[in-house]
């Protein structure tokens, strides 16, 4: 039996009359990896930010485990369940805090004890180890910084990860390593993913279902198999397939 993790119903985000999101609806099943694709400005990152409470909702509804989120302000319980990993790992990590401090902060916010064990486990899980605890972000590579960002998201043991182009700022070889890490973590922890990407190869590798977005609206709903076989209806989707370099599924 399929259990829904969260739904978005007719969600709109409007800035000064401009519809960044225009009546968007999606449903994501528990344990699923769901993709949002489209060109820059299509609204895919805005959708993630609206779910996370980082973009103002003009109309529509967001439901988590069937419970509607009434306010744009999210409480601690929400962030214990839903965490977000951003595109730029350097911008999302405080440059003057050690990795140890960056991982300790969410534990303190949520009143979670046993911090020593949790920090060590989080670093091991993302393939870094305790030797990185007292380094600063500028002492790490881009891939290592993104691993720290993933560890920080995982340390409070959420059930849903919102992934906003988590590998687009990384070199191709490092990108594959981080994607494999995310997939392993999802399997081990039975997590639900919602992943934004402009790279259709990444989405077909990571996601079972996806929506294609353009100008703040959904233009097509597909499975990863549909993309691989070319079973698409919209010309816009076909153009994305052509433009996406290295469009393959291993």
C-alpha cells in the first residue's frame, strides 16, 4: 500500500504580480525519490522553498502526512521531519564555524542529546570521518563541503530531504560520488527525496517519477522510464532532453 508523505495542492507563489508558482500540485509517496526538472526560472526551486517555509505562499495548500501546514512559518517539529540541502555547499555553511560546531547546532536547536556519538556517526555516514570535525569549510573541497551539508541535514534524523540541485556546483567525478552517497543514504534510512535538477540524466538516475516545469507551472508528469524511452508528449520536454548533456541512465 502506497502512503503519501506530502502533497502540494494548487500552490501559488506571487511576487509583485509575478507568478513564480502558478497552481502547482504534486504528491510524493513515502520512501519515493521524486524529481522536479525544468530550465532556470521554471519554479522548481521556488516549490522546494515554499514547502520548506522559505518562500511566501499566496494560495493553495501543503500537507505533510495528511496534516495541512496552516502557516508559512515552520515549527521545530517540521524541521525535525523535513530537511533541505542547498545547491551551494559553501554558501550554506558558516565560514567561521568548525564542522563540529556546524553539526552540533541542529542538535542543540532540537534538544537532541548524545551529540558526540551523533556527530561521529554523521561524518562516517557521509564518508568523511572524525578527522574532519575541527576543520573549517574553506579547508574542504566542494564535494567535502556538500557531504558536510548532507550530514548536517541527516543528523536530526528526518524522513524527508529536499534537494535543491545538490551536485550542480561540483565537478562531474565528484557529482557522481555525492549522488551515489545520497542514494545509499536513502536506501539505508528509507528516506523520501524531492530533488530539483536541470540535468535529466541525474533525475532519471535518482528518481522514479518527476514533473517538468516551465514558467511556474507543470507542463508534464512522467516516470523515469518515460524519459529513457522518449515517451514524452510536450515539445518543451523534448528540447530539455536534447539540451541535457550526458542524458543516460546506468
